[in-house]
């Protein structure tokens, strides 16, 4: 399979020419090396591009490994989730180091990665909705049979979406897109005129982490509970910052690392609130073509219960 060949090429410590020669014929391997973020060999006093290269390589390998695990156990919904998360983490790192890259080629990689993640979006959204229904069954003192019809309906839609995902992946387009990104990374993606290339990782990190944090705080100060899109944008920003802090944890002080916990909690609560609206839209879309009153009733219970829970979570962020 193309992805297996790509994994093999990346793990070998060879020049580009040798890698190109080996691509069509090297036997597949299970995975490529991924280093724990706290163990990444990044030095705060080294030039920023050196450490960015190490972090990018590790993030790229995480995508490959998540993709491999997804295929090894396709019945586990967590596999779909992990592929999307690894792609998002890689995108967050690219965004953090954006001032170092040639703008046009950088934007192309972000567009490719966004498209790759979107392939898994429909299946993941249905999984989130099904998880939400299961959570209601545990915590709302409702009979399991209450949601039998809507769960069967959602499971059927999920199966259709998953089959479409697998058909898309069989084209090897996903692997080829990853290969394009790897080639971009190898072929000097840096903007030669960027003054930030001359600074240390420590100075770069302090400058841009502070900038990201200020933007998030400003957005939170002006957050409107009725503006779902604004809430979603703050959630995405906080999630990106959390991912970046994870990757740079080995050079950050204790206070900054501790702040990651706050961003994780904020992201979870804002994420739940966003999912409430996404679930409402999806449920209304799914049941609109049905005249089954029980299906509509069950969808209404889910939307109402999640709206109530979402409002409780979001109010803590509103002045």
C-alpha cells in the first residue's frame, strides 16, 4: 500500500535521491519513530528553524502512525478521531512557525492538510453525536430504549459515511498528499528574508506565544454567547495554543506548562458548546426527510438536553 511505502521511506536516514530510488520497492513496516514531546531534542538557544524541523518531523510521524493504527482496528471510533487530531496538531505547529515559511508554499500545505482532515469529518461528527446520546443515557435517568430508533438511524448513516471514507482512502490520495508535504519540508521551506530565522527558539517562542495568548484573551473579553461562530473561533485558537505548548513543553517554564491545563479545560467546554450546534444541525438534517414522529421526538430530546448542558458550560466564560 502507498502509505506503507511512504512510512518506510521516511524512517530511513538516507538522502533524497536514495529515498526516491527505494520508494517503489521497500517492504512495508509497522510504524515510524515518534518521540514524546517532553523528550524532543530541541534546544532553546539554537536557531529556531533547527528545532522547528525536529518538531515538524515528529508531528508528521504521528500522523503516519495514527493512520496505520486506524487501518489496524477500523472498528474503533477512536482511530478516526486520532487521525484528525494528529493532523490538527501538525497544522497548529505549522501555524506557529508560519513567519518562518515562504507564504505561498506554506498556505498550500495548510490547504492540503485541511482537506485531509475533512475526509474524516463526517464519520467523526456522527461518532461525537452517538457518544453524546450514550452520555445522556448514563446521566439523564432515561431508559436505553428511549433512543433506540435515533441510534439505529445514526448508526446507519455512520456506516454509509465510513464506507465512503474507505473508498476515498483506497485511492491513495491521502498518502500522496502526505508525500507532497514531506517533500515540501525537505526542500527548504524557509523564507530567506524572515528576520525571525535569525533568533533562538527561546526568543521566538516567547514572542509568538505571548502574541497568541493576548489575542485569545481579547477574544474572550468580547465573547458573545449568541455568536456561535465567534465561540468556535476562540475554541480553535485555544486548541492551537494548547497543541503548541504541548510540543514545546521541554523548553517552557512551569507556569507556562501549567497554563496548558486551563486551555485544555476551556477548549473542552467551548468544544462541547460548539458540538451542541453542530449536532442540532446534523440531527435536523438527518430527520428532515423522515415522517416518523418518534424519530423527530427523540431528536428533539437530544437537542434540548445538550442545549441545556452547553449553556451551563459556556456561561462561566461570559462576563
